[in-house]
């Protein structure tokens, strides 16, 4: 054993002697509230964690929470230096990297590295938020609520109470922002107080051939080899407070930053993820699961398959179009694949039937209690909701995706606030120019036009015999076909021409409102907002109310079970261990990948797999320096990604992956697609999160980017 230990210490990745554990000893399901982590700490320590609850979350001393940020409005980031250096994913910084890119400076393709602080690039609109503290405010929030209130009345009491609490919490602090969030369907409420920084600069990003290596082919897939990271720096005023961008701002000095472990990752190691999962629905009833997996997901997947095919065709034709559509395309493709794993996983697990069985037992137990009718009420509410929900989702995924029409709608909104300048000339607000710039920079009409034809033909099919909008019927009658409709719309709309749009004056408001692209957006919106949305809102409200009761009922029904609140983009802790899985009979996935896998996939003919020549050279010369490890076959290589059983969700991207000593070992960026139903039901056999090994990040910075000066800011521990 002594010898075995020393091999491990030398950095062996997957010791051949190690027994491959396929199933975790116990399920690692759960995303826990950090302020209540004391309730889980015994379990965490039993599984290997060596720190205490106060190290994770504390309001009295610096704790790990002070090194974790909400990045933008949907990702996580972590602080890794005393000078405000921040790590997140490449795909989280993607929009910023793209904004700074052009055909001449294609940072998406070539990467970007600021070699001095002066070269770091500011990003308008980007913020990061630190959680100052979180408090249970249930008592105060529910003050004035009564049993007999409708959901609407209750909402307005809660809103008023929230405003008071938020006002108090944010009074007199620079950059303070607060929200009150409902947990367990409004059975509990928490105040979250954040300090939000808005001068965030881009420091570095690898080329997409590293940061998005494998592209959408590998997205949600194991084995994975994506170097999905980017680096930013937070700037503050001289007092270390949040301040808008200014050249006078200085690097932010954090209360806490992560030390980086170079010890590596081994099968079975304890891991812990700290981040902002966006949304899960673990406690919904069978009817909703059935709708999602059998109706909604398949419809949305089919519509996106069409749009993705069209985008790909044009993106393959030119670099310019590829840049324009790269971010949009990635977004469309991402959920498209996730839904495939979600509906497949739910089918495989038989979740609908399992939930029906659970509901049967629940109802039996609930006889004669206040929960007696919960299931039957939910059942009939869902029956009523389904046609509306379907129409609404169909609308969002088809008519709602026509870019030109969405733009026209936006400009028409601005027309409403057109004004006269000092010389009496009527003006559109200044945002017009910005909106137009943003739109045309990323627009290519033939893509939009072809998508229009495709999704509108589907809309006709999907909504046939259902509540089809009047406007749709009129247009089909007028033009005879979707194709003719598209010809006319894209030919006659003024919005296809940027010069015309930029010279719009207030007097042109009528022109805008007569435009066919605007008419399209308005026609469908009118139908949706008057015939679909009100019913959705009303029924959603009633369902929410019923879930509040059902949630309480489930807790009473299963007093032994540990319930965690659904994700709602608030800070959570998930813990588990490094672990592979078996995606199908006869296949066993190892939990770590290495540079060798990148070389296997390398293909100069395929954009997403065409790695930088520099990386090929480094591999050929095995010039890995201090980042070298020895793999199971005794070869020298570099670790790249690893799998673990942590329960994560969208929003956990960029989250720090932490070892038993509280040091950083990786950056979370994805899950395996066979496990994406974890937003609804967690399966310990299939649900795995995918992280980037921190040593690969350091290797890229040091060896490929030649930005080793950044490493000098970090604290590396061995
Ligand atoms: N699947 C990951 C997540 O949900 C990564 C997304 C990156 N985008 C992409 N289309 N590859 O966000
Ligand atoms: N890739 C996701 C994100 O961007 C993470 C996930 O869904 O697992 O947050």
C-alpha cells in the first residue's frame, strides 16, 4: 500500500489497482442552502470533507462563499487571486468574447490574452454579485397573509412586505442588491443580500478550438475534452466598493479567494460544488412530468432541429456568418440536446409511473386530512392547462423566433417614446442606434427567412385543429402559402435595411406600425396575450397554490426524507464524489479524460475539432512541464476533464469544484446528457456533472497562451 500511495502522489490519474465504482454508495442528490449547511455537515464529513460548516458559510468571518459569485444573470464564477481574478466558463463569457470579436480580431477563433492590466477589456452590462448574507424572513414576509386569501391577494401582500425588507437591507451600502426568494413553493422565504460589481474586464480566453473544443457535437457528452474556461477581473473604486467602469478603478481585493490544489482528481474523491443552479422541479406531480417528457420536449426538439439545420448550412458557408450566429446557435443547440436527455431519462426511469404510484400512496395516506384532494385537484388543473401551455410553448419556439419581427417589435416600442429635440425635430431615443447596431451585427437575412418558412409550416401542423390565431388564418388565406408570406414580408419590411431604420424619426411611427414584420409580431402577440396567456397565468397560480400544500403534505407523508428546495438561482452547495458511469449495457465510462483524448479527436478538417498547432507541438514533444501526470498506462499526459456525482443544474456553469480541504480542483461546466432529467428526477446511476480539471486550465494558460504571469497571482498548493 505504501508504494501504491507514492504512485498516487506522483500524479497517477487512474491507478490500475483502483476498483471502478459504478454506483455511489448512497445517492448524492440535493442542492442545499449554505446557511443551513450545518444540517448536512456530518454527512459531508462522513463522505470525506475535512472542513466545517463555518468554512462554507459564515457571516462572522471570511468563508468560501465570499469567493463565489453569480456571474452575469445565469452563471457562476470564483475568485482565484487576491487581485480579483475570476474564473468562469468559456461559454459563460462567450457573449463578451464575441462582442469584442470581428473578422480582423477573431477572439472566438484565436483566443484573447491581456498581457498587461491595460489590455484587459471592459464589458458593458456585465456584473458579478457576491452574497453578503441570507436570512430566513418567512415570518415577516407572510405578515398579513390569511388562509382565505386568493393567490393574487397573497402575492401582493408578499410583494409589499418584500419591498420593505429589501429597502431596509440595501439602505446605505454601495452596490447592494437584494431579493426575496420563495422556497418550497412559498412555504419558506429567504432574503438574499448581494454586493454587485459592474466593472468586470476580460483577461483571457482560449481559442474556441480549446474553450469550445468538440462544439455542439460534444456538448452534454462524455468522454469530454472541452477547455471550457475564461478569465475576468473585477475592478472596484479606491475603497474596494462597486463602481461603474472607470480607468481609475483598481483590481478588487476579495475577502476570500480559492487556493488551487495540484493534487489531482481520483476515482471516489470527495467533491463539493458551490454555485447558483437556476431551476429544478423535483416535487412536481406525474401529469406535469408526462407533459414535459411526452409532449413539450418532443415538440420543442423538432422545431429546433429545423432551425439548427438551417443555421448550420449558412454558418458552414462563411466565417462572417459563423461569427454572427455562433452565440445564437449555441443557445438553441444547448437546450435542444438537454431536452433529448431529459425526456429519454424520464422514459427510462419510468418516472411518470413511479410518480403515479407515489401519488396513489400519498392520496391513501391523505384521506381525511387537509391534503385529501390535492392530487385530484392538481390532476384536473393540469387537464385544463395543457392546451394553453402547449399553444404558448409552440408560439415561443416558432413565431417567437423570427428575428426580424422581434426586432421590429422592439423598435416599435421605442417609437412610443420618440420625442422632439431642442430644434423641434422629432427623434427616436438614442437606444435606437444601439439596438440597430446589436441587431445587424449578428443578423443574416437568408437564415431568418428560411427559418421563418420552416417554423411557420410546423406551426400550421402543430396547431392544426387547436386554437389557431385569427391572424395566422388571415395571412395564410391572403398569401396562399407560408413561402409567399415570407417573400412578401422579407421583401417589403423596412427593417431589412439598416440605413432606413437608423434614419427613423418620430413622424415615422405610423410607418413602423404598418410594417409587415411588426404586424407579424403584433398579430401573434395579440393572440397569445389575450387568448392564451391569461388562462396560463390563472391556472399556473392555482397550481402553485396547490403545490404549496402538496409540498407540505409530502414533507408530512415522508418525515424521514431530506427535502431540499428546488433551485431558483440562489447559492447552493452540492456534494458527491468523482465517479464514472455506465451509459448503456456493456459500456463503462472512466471518470477522467486526458490530452490523449484530444489528440484522438483532433481533425483539421472539422472546425470544432481543429486544435491549435501549438497544442499539437506540445503533445508531440511531451513538453508538459510541471503539468505532466502519468496515466493508467504509464504514459505522460495532461488531465482534462472529470465526472462526479454532484447534483447541478443550468447556472452551475463556472462553479468551483472543491476538494475535501476546500481547495479548487476544477470548474463545473456541464452534465452528461443521459442525466439531464436531474432537473426533475435524480438518478444516481446516470446523473453526472462534468468539470474541467484545474490543472488543464493552468497548463493552457502557462504553456499554450504564454500568459504564465497570471499564475503568479494565484496560490497553488501541492
Ligand atoms: N451544456 C452546457 C450548459 O448547459 C454548456 C453549454 C455551452 N453551449 C453550447 N452550445 N455548447 O450550459
Ligand atoms: N452547462 C450548464 C450551465 O451553463 C450546466 C448544466 O446544465 O449542467 O449552467
